[in-house]
C-alpha cells in the first residue's frame, strides 16, 4: 500500500494505491465513508453482500471504476492480482462482517 496524498487516519481526502497478489481475497466488510475505486492493472471481481457469492461478483479489469457507498457490505477477489487506487475521505477504517475474517495485524 502507498499513500498518494492525504492522511487516511484523519478526516481529510486521501488516495491510496493497493497491490493485491494473485489469489487474494478481501472478506465482506464495510467502511464508514464512501469509497471510489479504480482498477489500475490486473483483474478481479467485486460483489455486494454479507457473504462472498461468486455468482453475483462482477468482473473488473484495468480502467474499471467502482463506487461503494459508506456502510455497504462488499468483498473483492483478485484471481490474477491487481493494483487499485482507492479514493475517499477519512478517517478510513474497515469493519469485517465476520470478525473472525479480520486478518492479523502486521507491522
């Protein structure tokens, strides 16, 4: 992850660049603010809901844009890996629908 501008921990605009390896999965979660996501490279799928449903996930590729309203449960799958840009207004936080899906913190 790279911060392009702003500070996502503060109540201000920010932009992040995130790289996901092939096979990465982001379990269903919500955010307290709106998200605007652009796929820079790679491919994946995104979906709405409290559980991953491959039949309802929408494929995305380079140039795809996804707007996710605040507090909307969603998930992402990156079969071939991807680089995305995430724009929003902080503070950014992530709340997993299933708390057990929260990955361990790394420093």
